[in-house]
C-alpha cells in the first residue's frame, strides 16, 4: 500500500524539525520512518516528489554537496533541511 503524499510530507517535516537547525536528513530516513521493514526503498520516489513539492513551497531546501539545488533539476545523492540563513 503506497504512502499518502500528506503522510510523506509530514514525516519529512517532522524529521527535519527533530534534526534541528543547520542539520539535514537523508531521504532514506524519511522512507524508513514510513516503512521500517525491508521494503522502505519502494517509498523513495514518493519521498523525492514530496521533497520537491515542499522545496517549491519554500518549506524545506534540497541540498546536494552542502549547497541548495533547484528542486526542478537535481540528480544524485541529496539531503533535506531547513533554509539556512548564513
């Protein structure tokens, strides 16, 4: 049974809040929180879609190699966090 988009978004936001300011989470953390058994990998596409939606809304930032990336155009390993005010 696929995870509801709202549940995925809420999980991402909760985990980022728990991580604290200046910290990021891996998208796999969100997938594992939603489906802690061995089948968590099936949630990676919904986690990515939710992350993009939240980033476009300005709620989170998608980071690659420690730098913010365009939510509409990124590849590879990424992390999720709150906007930084450096």
